[in-house]
């Protein structure tokens, strides 16, 4: 959208339309997830699976089994997974 392009230009940053854009992974060490809770699991799993630390707004996920899976994934990968 024009508004997103304007903000990106003003802040001198890239505009990406999808968190799965592979160019993002090359540019970040960590992400902050400030999206609706229903999106947290998929997004956190994507980033953790690709070696990126995750700080997630509460709740971590909407299902406890998904939260447990993310914790185990972060531990196996040696990555930080935190809630804010």
C-alpha cells in the first residue's frame, strides 16, 4: 500500500509483505512478534526454525501444545524465545 511505502521510505527501511520472505532472514538476528495471537505459533516456528531469536507478545500461542513445541524447538536450536 502507499501508506506502507511512505513509512518505509521515511524510516529508511525495507518493506516486506510476508514474514516468510527469505531476504528477511539474511537481515535479522531476532524478531518481535506484535501480531494477533492466532498468528504467533506459525510465525515463531518459522523464525526459530531459521535460526532467529523470538520475542513474542502475550500469549505465546493459543494452544498449550503449540507453546510447548516452540519452547522445545528454541531449546534444541539454542535460541532465545521470550514473551513480553
